[in-house]
C-alpha cells in the first residue's frame, strides 16, 4: 500500500507550495491564557507518519522520508534524533524500556527506501535509540501465511500488488500490533521473541466504486483492499482505521475485542483514513489525509495543498471536523490530542514540511 493519490498531486505543486507553508499563519490565541485551536509544537519534519506520546512531556515521531525516529519535547518543541538510517520508518511505540519501529515496504518499482534495515521489518532499540536490531520480518510472514488469501504473484513471479507495507505500530498488553496496509491485515508481534501472528483481517469494502471493473489489482478478489492504517487501544478494546484503497466512502473504523480480535462495532463511509485515537470517554478521532484533494488529474491550476486533509471527531454520534493539513499519526494522551501534519507533503515535492501539532477542542466544528 502507498498513498498513491498524493503522487498525482505533484504536478500541481511548484514553488508556490513552499510559499504556502512558509507563510502559513500560526494559530494565535485570544490572549489571557486562551488556547489556540491548533498549536504547532515543532516543524521541519520529513514524512512524519507514526506518533507515540510516551510521557506528558515527550513524544516519538517516525519520519518516513528521513528514516529517523525523533523525540520531541511537547512544551518547547525541541527535537532529538534517536534512531537514524531506518528508511521508511512508519510507526513507532515504546514498551518495557524499549523503542519499537516498523518500516514500510518497497515502493511501486519494488525498490526499498535507503536504509540500514530491511523493509517490512519491526526494529527494537534501547530507550535511547542505541543497539538497534531487527525483531521481526513481516514480509516473510506474509509470504508464508498470506492472511487475506489474495493471489500474490502472476505466472512470471511478479507481485500483483504490494505484498507487505506496514503503516503503523502500537504497543499493547497483548503484544505489538502492526497495521500492514500492503498485506491487508493487522499482525501481532511478541515484543520479546519477535514471533508474528495474525490478529485481524478486515473484510473487503464493497462500495459501488470498489465493485467497479478494474478496482482490484489481484485477480479473484471482490471489492477493494481494506488497507488497515491506524491502531488505537482504549481499555480492553482495539480500534482499527482503514484506507479503503483510497476509494470514496470505502474507509472504515472497527472496534475489536483486544484479546480475540473479534469485531464489536464498526463505523463506515469514510475516505482514506490513516490514523485513529480514542479518548477515555470513548470519543473517536480519525485522520483523513486526502480529504479535499481534487478529483482532477492533474489538479487544477492554483491548487492549494494546505487545504488537503482534516481530522474527524465522533463524539457519541455527533460528528465534527478540524482543519489539519494532511494528518496521519494521532495520539490522545493526558487529556490532549496530538497529530502529525503535512505528513505526505514530501510526495508532492515539498521538503521538510512535516509538523507535530496539538489539536484543541475549539478546532472542531
């Protein structure tokens, strides 16, 4: 799985996009201690996909483009690089005094990103980022077990589609959970032994667009690839968001039993979800990275990439939205919502545009 649509936007993005970023106004509060709707914590990140708020004062960000795992001070925005040369770093989590990172898979040409470590692998390192090693090989598991049951190779031995392309990772009391968008499954990885098992395989969405001719690359498969992208844990439950192959209305949120992976509830009708977070009172937050992206290919002249993307809040049936540009990673921690933004700007040729932001309740309308 790749955020393929973003590549189509590149033709419309020139130097003007850089001006948009540089001149984007900071969200200023109204004085007297009032919180701004969106507070920018830090900037100049490169493809910030994964996010883990591991203390009230610090978060880890997986920067997919630079291959770095960065610790960010949530108050000052100061950054410290802990892990380098982990190209395609997509998800990150802390657990048991260790840092765990999952790397994305090869690109559409089958080439892995520049990295000291193999694609589609889970890495483990000390809390300070030292002694990095490979814990699990997710591509090897996909080739052996193929949990979604789709045909993998044509007669010449060429893959029909991405075999494994992990997008997020979360540490839970049941083990590490990895959303592998390319393999269309959520995997469980033992953080001590690296043993991999299947936790959840989402069903294929069957919207009108997903049943149209040519919607599926793998022969014999009916409906779109679900493409799981986000994972959140709250209490005894695991929440999964899916991309829905970037088809309109094909993305879904699942609420699962954390121990068995059994579906307890689902919310459907979204487009291109890439991250999810849940508050203690059950409010769901999801990132729609491609919301507002133009349907035209190439996009029309004057296209403004800052208008692409939003966050959706589902508060016990009431749905509201916040204007956050190209968000992916989400975390709700200590009563606050954090998100990565401008996450896929690098695919548009806009360098060093990624941000980490705090999204306050007043941003949702």
